[in-house]
């Protein structure tokens, strides 16, 4: 059984483990505790298996970070977590933006399935093991806009 809730202080260690597992440049504990408007966790039974962090500025939100534990990827949990998070944004939010590595085909496919469209890119935005990689900028309009 899965459930969703806002991040609690006790979740931090689990989020750091998931970050280390999935990210080339993982967030630090201080990045998780900064003032994000929304950080939601996904639980399977009582175990944290994913998270999403978003910020909001007026009528726009930005997906800052999103990750699912490797053992639970490609099972639909990521889509369910993002659906939950987007439904719980302020009603004022009209557009959500994100950046994603151009090589992260699985995430890009998920974002397209959620209605995101590619609107630009940032050259050499991400550090990689062998140099730099572009970021794809995507957005989706929500709340009937």
C-alpha cells in the first residue's frame, strides 16, 4: 500500500540515501531543509521510496528535485507521486517548469506523459563524469489555464 505526505524531519536520511543512489550530484541535507514550498514523500507501507521538491513563485512552480528509489522505478510510482504533488500545489499555480538531463530518457518520457512540453535547453548545464551535459527545459500549464 502506498501513501503520500509532506516531508518530515525524520525522512531526511531516507531522502539522502535515495539521492545518493540516483543522482550524479546529489542534494545535501541543507538543500532538503531549505525553504521549499512543497516537499512530498512517497511511502510503500511505512518505507520512504521517493520524494518530490517544488518551489512556487506567484503563479508558477518549479520542480526542483524528484527521485524514486531504484528498486521501485518504472512501476508507475513516480507518476503517482507527481500527480499527487501537482494536485496539492496552490490553486494560484498556472504553470510548472522543470529542467532534466537530455540523457534522462525515462524521466523525459514520464514528463511528456504528464503533459509537459519542451520549451528550451541550457547548454552544458549539468556536470557529468566525462564533462558537461545539456538540460532540457520543460513546462506544463495546469488548473485550466
